[in-house]
């Protein structure tokens, strides 16, 4: 009964917010983080879905002045690596999600996942593959855009591309055919066809697995050749899209970088040489530190008590090296491996791994917006879209304050206001 009542109340708030979306607001908090810097004494004014002023407080005629005492106003968080159609592996393993949960069930779960992330202050998400659910991510994006369900703005990859034989689920008799977590493609003609088909089905960008755990010792090894990866990049770019690469091995990373991808996801095996190559080529790094941390705990690591396992030590080393070299970083935690709505764990861990809080805030807002080609997001600036949140306290002094979200506005619509 309590869950039903909460859902009804949320639906009412959602509908009422949509009705009032052309109102003229002035937002006042203790401070404003504009995506680059902090300002005391500033206000942000919103009309319709656009920021019409951000600067020192001024008088005016407003439909409503919203006072957020004790809070920091800032751009909505931009999550760079999510899987809205997955839920934590300690609930149901990845294989069983792909093989036993229907697309209908997974889509129903995704509705809750999107709401949880939005309420946690994430107003934009880049989703890196439906993991066996076809183009359900495209459908979820359309449902958000049409106002059918509340959720962050979505950029979606669709099925993602893998080489034949590399991706799972695996372990079945050779006569048994099972659904795969991504779409296989090999060679010039096949890669052109599959890339174009994914674009035609609504993928905003293409995700490719440049390596996978398919070596004899189950370690990450390259999948595609450089020439194959370049084919994917060429086709994607000809349509105005870009390519991102799952890559954990140094060689997989190198091939993807040489082929022209825009971001490397995971990058556990990155070396100084590889990170220097990334910096020269302008390729950004999304380390997904929270995912490895969660999986290590699911498989028996007692965090805070046991010594850190090799996987965690390696991730710390790769992040530290990337920061030292000066590689452009991306905020994206692989949420779905861990609970939706807990996206901020990634930023907390990036700070724990050596990044300063101001850099983390910039990456989660203005820098991610720039990286994802979203020109009117990520900053509180006149003419930008009104994706705005307010968090208690000062997140530059304690990044965990990002967990204390008291206000969420997306596209000028208020979805959360804790008074």
C-alpha cells in the first residue's frame, strides 16, 4: 500500500510539473556552481525550459521564487556509462538477466531505474548497450521524450557490437543457440551492415567491444583488428555519430585509439604509453571504478576489512596514471552493475582514487556535456537548457553531499522539491 501511494503521489507531481512547465522561476540557494566555478550571491532564473539568467541576485516579476536555504544550485549530473536494462548482479546474475528475464520485465525495471537516477540528480544518461534486450533502450528514450515516463535525457547505444565467439552468455552445447548480450559482426561488409542497421534503429552512438575476456586464461584480449574498428568509426562518423570502446587490455585500448574512438571504457590495463597516446589523440577515459568495486564485493571481498584484491589495486593504478598523464576523464560508473540511483558512488570513488572534488564536479557536468556533444547542457548559463539540481551543503568540500539532493528540475520541469 505504501509503495502504491508513493507511486500515485509521484505521478501527480509529474503531471502537475508538466502543466506548469512554462512558468518563470527564480532559484535562490546559498551558492551556485555553474559547471565551472562557485559563486556566492547568485540566482538562476528559468522560463519555460531555458535558463534566462544566471548571476548576482536581482529583482523581477516571477511566477515563483524558490528558496533553497543551505543548498548549492548546480547543473544536473550527466552520467556517462549506464545500463538502464540491468540491475545489480547480486540480485540476479548477468547471464540469467539476459536469458531468463523478458524484455517486458527488463523494460518495467528500467522505468524504476530511470526514476531513481532522476531523483538522485542525474538529468542526463549515456546508456552503453541494452545487453540482450534489443532496442528496448531506444524505446525507453522515446518514452521519456514523449513524457510517458519520467527519467533523465538518454543517449543510447542500442545493441552494441562484438566479434563472433567473444561475448556471452556462453557454456552451452554447440547445438544450443542462446540470445547474446550484444550483436556479432565480422569483416568489412558485415560491420558496415550491422553499424548502419543499429544507426537505423535509433542508436545515438555506437559501442564496440575492442577486447573481451576470451583468451585461454580468461583475460581480456583484443577482438577486432584496427582495420575493422576503423570501418565502424567511418560508418558512424559519416552519419554524424561517434564510437566508444569497451577496452580493458593495453592492446585493445591501442587499437581502439588508433581507429578513432572518442572514449575508452574501463581501461584497467592502461599503461603510461597508452594514456599518453590517449592524451595526444584527445580520447577520453571512463574508468567505471564503482563497477569493479561492486563486483569484487559480490564475489566475496569484505571492503574495509579485507586487503584490496588485485582488480581494485589495478584500477587504482590505472586511474592514478591517467590523472598523472592528464587524460581527459569521464564520469560514468557502469550503474546497473550496482543500484540505479546510487550513481554518485562513482564520483566519491574517483575522489578517493586521487581526483580533487572540483575536478569531479566539472567532469560530471560541463565536461561530460562537452564530451557527449551536448552544447546546451552542463552549465548554468543564459541560453542553456534548464537541467538544474540543488544539493545540501557544499559538494566541493564533501563530494558525498551530492547524495543529498533536495531539488531536481529537468528541461524546466520540477520533479523533486523537498521543502
